[in-house]
């Protein structure tokens, strides 16, 4: 009794400790521990006031996916963005964070660099003269690296048609009279770049990590450092101490890649344990999203916008509490500020800027210069708790937009990010996929081997779902042809080559669960583990369950025809339909393999094509097998049911 109680206490404490760690890591238990540690001494001045200095702003656009086959509106709207939007907002710089082109084949299954897409992109930059108006910093995404044998390849059109025309990470410094602001790009695209889908995860090696660390050190004297890249940090494989640790001195990391998870997560923002904001931007491809960001007296603010909606509104002071970080920003300036400050842009002149705090009308902001509007206030009137500020901007054409957020002038108050968004952006999905893959394999292997070694117990009256499931697993595990078929399939999924083919056009390679060998290179597994999980969950394990169920029907004395005649259609037909649906998915995966990696990959694919052909043979064997082992189980079940 005492031992059991002690075990319960220990397990409870362990669970509580694990929960506390998870809550702290995902930012659900208040501010992360590094936040109270300030990088600089307190700098209350210069505080936001009525001047038009100490402020600049920029734009971000991501996942443009210019395509020769789909949606010509992407290019037309991008041209309008580069002319109209950039002309109105006049940003100091524009960050184009990858997937500049779509790089897919006409049927959207294969992947190939389409030079015409890059020519379209380059033509837009030239026609609009956007590179003469602002600093256009474009970097590669995974689509821009599809099917490229090396960065020196002639198919690497980024080198020929982009604005930057340089591979690898780099640092851009925006110099202003009030300081320097560093922008560090993270190029985590794979080289060589395989075809889809095995290019989804980015990767950084030791050399690249050292280069990024050097860039971070060079930026240490900047007022602020912004990192930007295509991949979220959760989809980048990087050696210890990890990419999030390397960028810990940054105010924010601006990225794209996830496309708002198909619209399911319109806001994907969080904060790293070290205090850096990670802000994923929705895609231009389908949602026409872009971002405006600003540094106003070294206070960082931003707004995610939809193209074509005017006016554009950004409240720079007071800044949102959710995105405040005392480690990187002089938040004390908010308390010493004398004016609310707003950036307002529109195609027509701004007619009014109305400010409300906590629902109370505060007044009309006055135009200072350019897009800057200010309204005198006393922040000490709002020293207690949190408050809501709302700004409504109307232009002379009658268009109106509003912006609002929660702020606080107290530095010991914090808000938490959406737990799901934090999980998506903070979890290392490569490690998670590996762990899940290994766990699923171990569970399946342990089940098979355990039932192989155990003696089949006598059934108890009456046989329920659990006892019949256990009995069917004993039958499967004791009959060699089925036991070794499922065992070898599971082991082969882990160890064997899945297919052999053109991983890159003209470059043969092998794909395994743990990575890809191509052109003398080994590409560490990331998406391969995800594909492996899908294979296990949606085919291997269901096939094993279907074999168990079919063998149980045989033990009841049925063959394929007789089990259909016993009248229980609502229980029998769905099982066959589900297995047929999963088998259809397996057949489609063979078609996808052919369209993506060619005929050779289709022919030399044990896990796809060969398994698809062998599955009907195995199923037929279940319904026609006559063996002593199966006969013994049939006698055991019949004798139990007749007793």
C-alpha cells in the first residue's frame, strides 16, 4: 500500500513538473524567464512625442507562388503591389520571404523550375522600378529550390532573376540618423533541392550556423535586429544549440511557409523562450496577405493586412501589450511618451483619424507629416491594468478602416499567445515526426512479437470485442505467412529503400525513412518521417487490422462468400469499403510517385508499387488459406461457441 502511494505521488509530481515545463515553453504560464533581463540600461528618452523623427517602416510579402499554369491574378496583383502599394506606403525596405515562384508542373503533382515564372517575377520588378524606390530583399523558399542539383546549377534562376541574386544568408543594414537596424536573412533551403514533397523542411548545417552566429555578432551594436526567412523555425533542422538560440538577440523573426495552414490559422504568432517574436505571415498566393512593420522610437509594431484594402492603419504608440518585450525594447518610453502616434496610408488623402481608449472618445489625431498622425495624451492616466485603444481612419473617398489592440504602461503585465499557434511555431516538428514514427513502429512490432510469444488463452463466456480482438491477433501472429508478411512490411518501412528514381531530374537517388541519398549527398530526413507516419497509419496498420478481422471471420467458419451472406451488412460492408478506400489511397500514391519522380521510381518502389500489387495476393490468401494452425483456431472458437 505504501509503495503504491509513493509511486502515485512520484508520478503526480513528475506529471506536474512536465506540465509546468510545457506551459513555460509554450508561453502559457506568463512571461518566459529571460524577459526580465534587459539587454541595455533603461532608456526613457527619446520618448514618442510630436516629432516626425525616430521612425521608419517597411513591408513584408511572402509565398507569392507566381505560376505559369494557375491564377494569373497573382502576377497582376503583385505588379499593382509593387507600384500602387509601395508608392503609397513608401517603405524603407520590403522583405520578400521566399516561394517567389510556384515551380510545379501543369498537373500540380510534379515540380520543376519554370524559367517563365522567374522571368515574370523579374519583369514585374523591372517594370515597376520597385528596386529604385526601396530596398527589395528577396530570398528563396522551398519552391524556389525544387529540383535543383546545386546552387551553381543553371536551373537556379534565383541567381539570374531575383533582386538580391545571392545564395546563402546575408545581413542588410538600414541606416538612419537615429541609429542602425540590422536585417538578417536565413537561407535554410536544401542543396541539392529534391522534388516535392521532400523539400518541405529547411536545414542548416554547422557552417551555416556559424555564418549566422557571425552575422548576429556583427549586429550587436544595432538599435534592433530583425531576422527574416522563409521557413518557420519549427520546420528548420539545425544542429545544437538550434536556430532559435542563435537568433535570441533579435527583436523578431519574420517568416512565411505555412500559408496560415490553409486558412485554419489566420494568426500564427508566438514568442520564443529567449524573448524573440516569431511572426508567420499569411500567403500572397491565395490570400493576398502582406505586412507593414515599423520602429517608432525603437518600439516595434506591425499589422498583417489584406491587399487592396485601404486605408492602411498602424498604431505605433502605444504598442500592443501582447508583442511587447522588455528584453529588446525600451518599453519605459511608453510611460514617458506625450502623444499617441498612428501611421495612416490611403490612395486618397486622409480625412480623419479618430482615437478611442476603452470606448471613450479621446479626440482626432492631427497630421504631422507624411503618414504620421499624433494626438496628445497622458499615459499616466492608464497606469493600472490593461486598456484597449481603437483608431478609425477615413479617407476623402469615404473608405474607412480601424485598428485596435490591448496595451499597458505597466511593465509587469503580460498576455499569452494562442496555445495552438505556439505549439505549431515552437515545436520542432522534425523531432516530433521522428519520435511519433519510432513509437508507432515500436508499438506495432511489440504487439506482433508479444502475441507471437504468448500462448493463446481460452476464451471466456461471452467473447466480447477485446477478447475477440486479442484472439484475432493471436491467429495472425501464430500463422507464419501473415506474421512474417506484416513483420517484414513494418521493418522494411523503417529500414528499406522506399523507391529508387530521379530525386532530381537527371540525378538518381534512393529514398529511406531516415533521409534521401542523391547525387553523392545525404539529405537528412524530415518530411520522410511524416510520409512514413502516413504510410503506417493509413495503410500498414489498417492492413494488419483487416487481416486480423478477416482471419476472425475464417475462424467463425466463413469464407469470403458465406460471410457476406450472413446478413450483418452494416457491420461487414463498411470494413471492406474502408480497406478499399485506403487501398485506393495506396494506388494513388503510386500515381503520385510516377508523376513526381518518373517511371523508374514507379517500377522500383517496394513500399508503393510492389506493396500495392502484393496486397490483393495477401488478402486472397486470408480467405483461401487452409492450414493446420488456422484449423486449430477454428476448432477452438467453434468449441467455445457451442459450449
